[in-house]
C-alpha cells in the first residue's frame, strides 16, 4: 500500500488523459480532512493551555468533522464528503467570526481569512456540480470575507476569546490559511495546465493524423455481416494505441468533440466510398457515433449532407448513432434535424437505449431507423431477470415501432440465442469480432 507521500507524488505526476478532476477532488478532500484534524487538535491543545476551556470544544468539532469527512472519502462517497465538509466549515467559520473572534483595537479578527481559502477549495470540489451551486458558494465565501475584513461586526458574549490569545491566534490562522490557500491554488493551476496539455495533444493528433478508425462487424441471424460500427482510436506517439474511453471524456470537456467528430464522419464517408467500389462490400452500412456537442452544432446537418455528396456515397449506407443525452435539450430542434437527415436518406439510430433520458412520448416522434440495446443489459441477460425483461421490452418496442433492433456487447452464443428467441436479429460484440483495423476487417468479411 502506498504511503501518503507516494500518493501525493502520484497525484502531481498524473498524465493528461487520466481522470484528472476526480482524482484531484478525492485527494483534496483527504488533504483537507487531515489538515482539519491537525489544525483542530493544535488549537484544542493551545486553548486548553491558555485556559480557554469554554471554547476548546469548538475546535474539537473540527477534528470530528475532519475524521468523518476522511471516512466518507475513503469509502468513495465523494459528493457526500464534499457537501458535508463545505457546508459545515462555512457555518463554523461564520459562527467563530460572529461570536468567538470579535475584533478589538488591540487584537484583529483572523478566523475570517478561512473564508478566502474555503472559496477556492469549494471552487475545486464543486467543479462538476451545477453552476449556480459552484459559483454561489464561491461568491458567498468571498462576500463573507469582504464583510468581516471591512467591519468590526460581531456579538460580544461569554465565549469571546481574550485579546492575548487572539493576537497569537491571528498569527497562527494567517499562516495556516495562507499556506493552505497556496496549496489549493497550486492544485487548481495544475488542473488548468494538464487540461491545456491534453487539449494541445488532441489538437496535434488531429493535425498529425494520429487518429484511426477501427470497425466492429454487425451481423444478422444467419451470421452474415451487414455493416459495421466505426470506432475511433488514437495512436499516441508515446503511449501507443489509446482507447476512446480515455480521451473522449477529455475531448468533451475541452470542447474538441466537434472537430474530432467531423474527422470521424469524413473518414467514414471515405471508407463507404471505397466499399461501394467493391462487390463484396458494396452492401455494407457504417454506423458512426455522434456526440451531443456535435449534433447540436448549428451547421451539423448541412455538413453531413455536404460530406455525403462530396464523397459520392449512398446516403442510406450511413447510420448516425445518437445517445439519449442528445434529447436533454431542445427536443424540437433534434426532431427537425433527424427529419432532414432521414429525408436525405441518412439513417439515425438511438444508441445505448434505456440508459439515459428518453421518454416514450418523444420516442414515437423521433424519425429513427434503429434502436441499440446497450451492452450493460446484454452482459447479464442470462442471469439477471431485470436485464432480461428490459431487453425483451426494447425488442418488442422496436418491433412495434417498425425499428431494427441491434444488440451490443454480445459475447457468448447463449446470449445470442436468447436474443434470437425473443425476436432480435442483429448483433454486435466480441462473440463475432473485436473492433478491427480496416485491413483485418476487409479480411474478416472476405471469409
């Protein structure tokens, strides 16, 4: 098991294609929890030694909060740990600023400086949350910092710390808050640098032709290959062949899915044109995944139709696969674009059906050609009653709507047989073939 120093070292040496933010949030929570426990324990000892027994329990709460947050983080309950830590710290710093650390002419307030630290700490932890929550928390912390920095506002009570203790506390709190703030800013800056590096590498990959399409065969009930799905791969100059599971999430966050998606469409249409020129492959269709970012681009439909015309391919051989995330916003626009594509002959399929946001009321209005059963349902279709029931329902739904149903992730003959018995006659998965480079795919269909 790695020691804490090794884990911190690994954290700062992450490659740009790792799950950067998730890793940073977890480590930031662990560091924050440990820091809270240490700082709280130090202040408890200091206050007891100074005779301020009546308020030592407040810093004891910091120790407890740090311990609970650390346990939640270690159990991978990241969101619970982040919300608990941020909300509790905000309330405690606010309470201390109002009732314990009330400034006087001889001893300034100091605990309010943690609001500045908490603002940037929250900005890091809430990066993937809703914008109103992320920026609202940040602005609330900054507003509290400004108010308590600029005024003597507070409530005199029996719990107010004496000036002699608070003078020393001002030095200690300033040192601790400044040091932790520098660490948080360094983490945020490293996030920015690595994301920029990842974006630069992907941009270079486009310009230097480092991407390649692999093709996974799609077969019917007789075992005949009727088409394929185009899957992008990245030949990284140092890391070798990189799976899209690693770089697609980064490309989405960097806003690079539009140019990458256009490259995939261009390469796919080029391949369809090559297949059309050969008798053995002229019948093949090619499915291409389209991201929500790309589909919602204003000129998406004209670009697709221009590519089809420029490459001289049969539009009916091109199948665009959309995930249900496309339906999250502006459904009317989605339906309009799908209709225009279908009128031009381009097929539209709903990928990973049943895992996202689609509503049956929308589904009956979408001009679809095909539904794809997600591999998560196929994987345990023989052992999980619910997965089997969902697969049967999708097959029946597709049949009733006049749509072809393709099952993804078929890995065994028994899975294929179950699907056949329930009316699914198109398959894709390792039972038939892994994704192949074009040379091996052409050899596969020739056999």
